[in-house]
């Protein structure tokens, strides 16, 4: 399913992501783009560091769409939550989400977003991994259960959304907030301007 964004900018960029959060962040720049989600294997490989993993997945997403849609710029990204070097993905059940949130409670974890920008010929114009730190409050079981009841956890890395109801669980964000949401806009904006995709 394609989603068209309208802008006076003549360049055509494809956002290779199904995330409404990334779409909304990119839309704020005024950049003209289409949304074509990339179906990419996101299996973590043995021995792969979190940074290497998130960078590889973002690159795979970008390359997949670039090959399917030649002649267009492609922006892809992937976001992960890590605690003590372990990746916390999207929870598959309420119990897994509860366990993740309990583990994060009172702790400082890292949120890494890798983004890749490919030009019309599929060559890399930008690639970067941005890391922010998020410190959770010491949340009680009741507070965690109340958040789980919102249903917000289930398509979110680490089982929470800092831009949504999940902000009640968070004490502090160090670094880029948009990075935690899913797209580090200072860095992405700079890459798009360098590429001539932003006025």
C-alpha cells in the first residue's frame, strides 16, 4: 500500500517504512515522499552487536526498496532498544511486554536508530546510527499493568512509546527525542539537505 505525501518539492523520495511515527516525523520537514514499506528479514544473527544489527537491517530495508523502485531516493530506518547489550524487540504477548517493562523499570537503556539514504542509483548517500539514553522511573506493577491495558506496547521496540502514553513510565531522555520515536531528525534532515531533497 502506497501513501502519497504532497509537497512543492520536485524530488521523489521513498520512505521504506510502515511506521506512522516515521511518516509523521518526515512529513514535518516538508520533503515530498511516498511510503512503501520494506519486507525484510529482521532476524538477529549470532554474535551480531546491537549497532551492527540495526545498521544491517536498515541497509537491507533500503536496498530492497531501491531494487524494487529504481530511479528513486530511498530512506530506511530501524530502531532497537538495548539494555546491557541485549536487544529488546517488539513483544509478542502481554507477558513478554510486562517482563520487558519490569526489566526497564528504574534502569537507563539505550535506543539506537540506524538510517540509510540511497540515491537514485542505489548508492549510499548517508548512513548513520544515532543513540539516545532513556531512564525509566521505578514503576510499580500496577503502573506497568495500567500502561499495558492501553494496548500501546505491542508494535513498539522495548514495549513502550515515549511519544504516547508510555511517557508516564519515563523519567528522562538524554539525546535526541525523535531518535527514540524512530527517526533522528537532526541527522536525517542534514542528510536530506545535503542530498538536495530539502529546500
